[in-house]
C-alpha cells in the first residue's frame, strides 16, 4: 500500500509508511499542475 497526501498547510505523512508515502503541500500541487499543463499543450 502506498500513500500520497495533499495538505494545503504542511506535507506530513505518518512515519510508518516509510518510503511508500509522499506528502504534497499547496506549492507543490501548483507546480505539478503547471508542469502538466506544459506537457499537455
């Protein structure tokens, strides 16, 4: 099982997930959306 967590204030995930988890905050979400728009256009 893996976990991707989007949190607008802080990108924190439980340590028990170890390398299987990634936290994404608002800034990273915006950057990913910008990249996807560039690739899609």
